[in-house]
């Protein structure tokens, strides 16, 4: 467990801290993987966490000189909602949209997904297909490396101990279309059994070039050169005639708890075909994901994020100063906790619940600087000079919020354990989409699990709240 937590104000300071504390330190941004790994007993050597999540400018997506630049703090929700990413790197937008839940996607960064380096991670595959570059910085300068060359094995990369991932760069191509397809054991919050990404450049319907990548079928993401060569010169609409299974090369799937190696191999060719089909459908005007996906990130409300001008240390002697439900708090000795335990144990606000403690159930959903997050995966020091809202802050203490009122009237409160998380997600949904449809409601609560299996009444309650909310 970490003993000191730095909130860095810029990349140079972060790099200096990383060099100073060497093998005992680690960079953290979203932290959705890292906090879970530490909670499970991993990274025992880590004494110092260096938080870069408050560094200005690193959360930007912009286009310049025929390239897309994606900062190290860009989250999956930002990427999936970005018009630039959707237009020029559609497969990446589709992959980001399928990572975890809205609450996870509000914290988890693409950079973090890349650095975790699992071959089943969803964003690596499209970035390999897109031939993306990574820009790494250290106290001695910058270097650029291809995503495809960055990985040496399962959870192994060429990142040096003194380096930080600064940005991802994707070269845009004229007349290019791309698609990502994921197969998992459930529709949301699931690790890929297999995933695939395809990029093609087209002359009308004829394929002029192709890039095909597969994930979770080898120690690293692999390009399928045989398929790439086979489709050149063919019409995108004619690819249903090709037997891709005979063209798979370079894959070596394993058998594990999620799938047999044989099944992964069989699914690989099917997913590649689905990607080509999705590209053909996109030419015909059909979308494979919403143009404005649900994010629960407070788009319709103010985001008052306090800017950090110099690095801040949080440890045993330096407290967390935060604002919870409009009230200021100072907490000593809470620097090793998660936000969930800070709120419950130190602030005494016990409405938010600990269910899985792994970011799966959503019972701990809170708002951090206006965004819905899984508080069990947020380090408590991230709340320093931030605004937090819990279930206790949803109503004014006298009148129930329309969502709370509708949950009671529709009988959506069952055992009640998961209810605070559902309400937090529903309130943020109505802030983002005041009149959501049933599919949008279901999408918004994909990060919330009800062990009483009573989703029908929950959906009805949110529909009723949308009709009655006059705010």
C-alpha cells in the first residue's frame, strides 16, 4: 500500500518525482486497474503514487497535420463521444464504448488501458490496426514508438521505469473506414474472449488497403497479414464469400476459464467478417454505436475542477481537503483509502454501499467533479480540492428528488442495497438526457447490478422520473 500520494501539476514534475522515487513509485491517472491490483495484494513494492489526473491539457483530443492527438488523460467516454474519433478512428470509438460501464469509462483512460498491456484489452487492438504511435517522455526527453512494437509479451512493454506516456497519435487516411467487434460472455463489463479491429481504405466499394488485428488470441495483439492481402482489390460487399478461417496466421490462442483455444480460433474469423460487414453498413449509413453515447459525466451541468498549480503531497501529515455535498471537510490519516471508504468511514456518510469492491456492481457510485464514478476504484487523495456528491446530497433534505420519489412509487426499492447506486446513475442520466428512451436507460445502468434481479421496475421508475422531473 502506498504511503505518500503526490498530485502532480505538470508532466515535468511528474517525471521528476518518478525519477526521484524510482522503483518505489508508480504513475496513476484513472486508476481503475491499478487500485484493484493494489487492493488484491499486487505492487507490494509501491510506496509512492504520482497522480497525473489534474494536469491541464492532457485530456484533449485534437486534429493537426493529418493526425489525431489523444492526450494521456483522455477517458474512454471522451473518446467514444468524440466526433473526431468517430469520424477518423471509428474502431477506437467503438472499442472505448464497450469498455466496462459508464462509471468506469469516466475514469479509465485509453493510456492506462494500453499500459496494463493485457492482450484482451479492448483499445490496443484498434490502435494496432490504426498503426498508432505512442509519445513517451522522461527527464531526458521524448521518444516515439509504434503501438504494435510496444509490447513484448503478456503485460510486458518497452516502457522504461522513468517514462510516462504523454499522448497517442493516429495518422488519418483518406477514404478510410474502420470497425471494432468484441465477443465477451455478457453484454457489459466483460473482458474480451476475442476482439477484432479492421481498417480499410476504399475506392468506392473496392478495398485498396487493409489492416486487420486480433486481440486475446496471442501474447500480444497480432496483425493478420493473409487476410489483409486477400481482401485487396475486392468489393467490401463481396467479403461474405471469403472463408477467413483458412487465412488466420500468427495466432496462438489459449484455453482458460472464459473459452477454449478452439472456440477462440473459430470466433476470430467470424469477428473479422463482422468488422467488414459493419464497415459496409457504415457506407450505407448504418451506425454500429450511438452518435451520443451515455456517459453520466455531467455534460449538462458545470464541471468546476480545481486546477493544480504546484505538486501536492498527501500523506500521514498532509490531509485531504475536500468538498462533499457542498460541505468542506479535512481528513487526516485517510491517504491510503479509497474514496468509498473515506466517505463511509471518515465522513460518516454510509448511504453509498460496498458491494463487490471491484468496480463491477455500481453500489458505490458517486459523483467526482460532476462525473459518475465507481468510488471503490478512486484513491481517496484524488478528492483533494475536488467536489464529491453522494446519495445524501441528491435531495435537499426536505423534498425527495424525482428519481427517489419514483423508485418508491414504482416499488423499485427491493432489498435496498443497490438502490443508492441506481439512483445516482439515474439522476446523472436525466441531467444528460432529460427524456431518455428505454435503451438509453438500460445503457445508463449497465454499471449497476441488482441482486434481486428487479430491473423492470427500476427502468419504469426512471421513465416515470423523466416524465415528472420539472427541474
